[in-house]
C-alpha cells in the first residue's frame, strides 16, 4: 500500500451547457517522501485533482487515501500552496508563518523556535517584521512555503506555485524547493505545465 493513493477519481461539474467532466478514472500512487510532479496543459484537471486530494473538492466517484485513511474533507495532514501566494496582508512574515501553529494551539515558545528555524531555512532572516506588500513575489512565496511547512503536514500540495514570478526568481525557488525537500523529505505533489520545471524537480 502506497502512502498516498488516488483511486479511480472522477469529477464532473455542472454548467449552463450541461455536465463538464474534469477528471475520469484517475489513479495515482505516491510513496512517502517522494516529490512527484503532475504535468499537463492548462485546463486538463490538474488543479481539480489537487483540490480533491486536499479535501477542498469532493470527487464525483472514487476516493483518496493517505496512510490507509480515506480523505473525507480538509485535514491538517495536508497543506496546499497556491500560485497567488495567499498570504494574510495584515500579518508580518513571522505572523504568516506562525498562523497555523497558533490555530493549533502550539505554545508561544515552541512556535518561536519552529518559526525562527523555518524563516532561516527559506532565507528570510531579517525580514521577520516585514509585511507581504513590502516583499518581492519570490520572497512572498518563500513565506508561503515556510507557513506550509510550519504545521508539519504529511503531504504538501503545490499548485503551480512559481508560475507568477519572473524566470530568474523561479529558477531560484525551484532550487530552494529541492534543497528543502532533501532536508525534510516531505511527500510533495507538485502541479505544473512546464516540462523543464517538472524534469528539474521530480523524483517521478
């Protein structure tokens, strides 16, 4: 049994012009600690699949299992990073990274240790008190990655997270992700339509 299993997933959306089938019979197995990339053109259903795994969408048919347990909705064992950073503009870098820990009731001393370590890991030491609008796009996405890792998810889901930054920043973020993955060995499912990005990042 694989760590993450996607079993015969179908998804159909209703529309004014009738049903639209986004996914049909998708099967996928991911081992613990793998960095797997799903590649395909825009509109092929990649994001829908990621949202179903995250528990943000319900499949029309089929199921997702993590460590043998069926996914029936959102859970803290899964964290999703989006293309648009999705940071809280009223919180600082530190505030954004520690947000999930606060919600989970982690004591302040433990939060400070986790947050400080992750901010250092993503190369943002000295920017703890900056707000998102004071950061570049690449720096904002580093904050998003640190925030996702802070809650120690079993699976990290990444939906074209580097698509909205320039090419130079993107290559830096890709290298940063590989470095972070090699240190923490999180199970990562990464979606892209960029072949070069897929080849650079993926175990598979």
